[in-house]
């Protein structure tokens, strides 16, 4: 489980008894937050910052602990901000400034200067806020009484986003083949991805998977087939086509384990040595948290890994999807989103079926895939594009809906959704912003999650939703 460190600010001006009370109040606060955030994050208290040396020591502890994904800071009293400078200059992990107090209400009948000096977040947090701004430290602020459910929710969101950022710094993408020839939006600066987000984008030939698949034992394939039939309904007589996909997944899993891979891409234009385009293999791997991008789209492969990590512990589906085609009935416009094969199984509204059909592209044998109708509910569509001199995240609010009629001749998994505020504005805004046809859709996350991720990673963000009035 992820860990956050909690650092309280004070000083020695008000005496030893005051510092003891500061430490005691911080302990009560941390214990309460741990109880409320159980299952999401653990919070550990560090020594109260009274001097620059303590601040540096605390921030070194934050940076040197691999289990720590970020830090929460709170100024219980007035904490002169010069003593925070050297420590903050060390910090590279996400920071949440908790602007709160130990007490919710003022003791109007008994308040005196001792109380004022002890409980002065209104004073101390402004001093601290200045030095964060002066140093250009990108951070979040949660302002309000720490027991307020709204504050707890924001701290939980911060913990989840910080965990996703920590995950991001350890993403290693295997690109089997390059980008689809002549496609622009899936390409970009791989080196800059690693510099900014920590994503290591590595190339291997698809022959690596073909070789491992050919060497998969019958026992390994049988075990994978049992996994498939335990989870899905077999709706084909072409069992050998399904076993071929099982060989691919066995191969991918071995390769990922040997090379520390968290995400991957393939390309139907580069399948030398494979009899099929990976279908069930990719879908089942996505169901296990492996990020995927088709046609060499490494940015979406990494983004899907990050957002699946962010969504852990929440209800809903998160995964890769592609914009495909529309129903443009006036006032009832819908989008049908899918892909050739690789729609994440998390989007299934009911038990998926294993089917085998011709693909019509790629020149390979008929691939096995999972077919299902998609889940419903409010969601977001998120993509990341390379603008040349910076990256841009586009996040659109959508509503996933049940398909109006059966689609008996469409043998792929799919979801359908409405664009907000409506089709005309929503899709025009997406196009104007340069939104890609590959994205990550989630019914677990909200635009607030994406906004926090964008802020803490210094990424430009464009949002589209009910508050978008025109393009």
C-alpha cells in the first residue's frame, strides 16, 4: 500500500510546552486520517519542523523511502518559511498543503493569547504558501477542517493521484514494432516522455513473442485455456484459434516478467511470425492491469497503466478505447467506440463471449477475441498528445449508455456514449484541441482526478463538459 509522510510546521518561539502540544495534535490528526483512509494509503508522522536542519532531514526521508509517494504538510503555528527552503528544494514527490486546524471551532468564552499563538494556521499557512509560490513548488491545497468529509475525499484523491505518479515513474513500455505507418497522433517524442513522466519506451521485434509462443508447453496453454473458460463463455468451435491466443498470452507474460514491462503496444502491420493479431491475449492482460496501446501508441499504453493505477479500489471500468463511428440522429447523437479486437474486459456489462471471426485487416488468420456490450454510467474520456514543445491532456465528460439496438453482425466488444454538453460542442471541442482517436475511458475516475494529475505533473489540461458553452 502507498505511504504518505505528514510534516507539521512550527518553531521554538513559544516554548517547549507549545511544541509538545503541536506534536500531540499532529499525532491525533494523523491517527484520524489513517482510520479514514484505511485501504487507500498509510500516513506516517515525521518530526515537527522547528529548524532548517529538521526540514532537510524530513524531506530526505520522504525522498529516500521508495514506499512513499508524497507528503502532506501543515503549519500548526507560525513556521518561518526560510527554514523550509532547503528542504523543499530537495523534494521531488507530490505535495499536499493541508490548510487546517486542530480545533474546528473557536472557544469564544476562553480564547486567549496562548490559544492564539498555538493555533494559528491562518498565519502560518500563509507564510508557508508564500514560500511554495516563491519556489515554484507545484502542489495541491486542501482547505478546511481535517475531519470534514470533503477534506478527507481530497486527501484520498491526492493519495491516489500520487500513487499513479509514482507508478508512472516506473512504467516500462514494450513496443513490438513501431507506429502504424503514416499515422501522426500516435507518434511523438519518446525521450521527452521519459524525461517528463518517467516512461521508458523500449522497442522489440514481435518475433520475440512469436519465439516464446512457439515454445509454450501444452500444459501452459491448457492452464491459460482454463483461465479463459472459467471467466468467459466459449462461443466458437475453433478452439485452436483460441489456443493460439493462449500461447501469445503465455509468451507476453514471460516476456513482461523477464523485462519488467508494465505496458505494451503491437501493430497489425508488423506481425511477422504470428498467425493472428493478439486479441483475447491483449484483452485479458488489460484485465490484469497491463496498459495497452494499438498500432504502436505508446502514450496511450502508458496513460492506461497510470489511470488504471489511479482507479484502484474504486468501482467502475478504466481502459483503452478508440473513437470509431457515430449515430447522428438529431438530438440523440451517440458514439460507438471499439477497436479491431482489443477492448478491455473491464468494460463488459455481462459475461464476455469468446468468438472467432475474420479480421479483414493485417492479412493473418481469423483471430479469437472477447465480444460484449459495454457498461453504462457517467465517465470521462482522456487522451495525451504531443504538441511538439509540450504535452497536452484532454479530458471530456461523457455518459456511457446501453446500445439502442442489437448489433448481431459486429463481432467485437464495444461501448457507446454521449458527449457532453452535447455532440456538436463536445466533439468539435475535442477536435479543436487535437484530441486523438485513441483514449482512455473511465467510469471510476472524474475530471478532478485528471486535473490533479495534470497539475502535479505540469501538463497542459483542456477539459470539455457541461460547462463548455462553445468552441
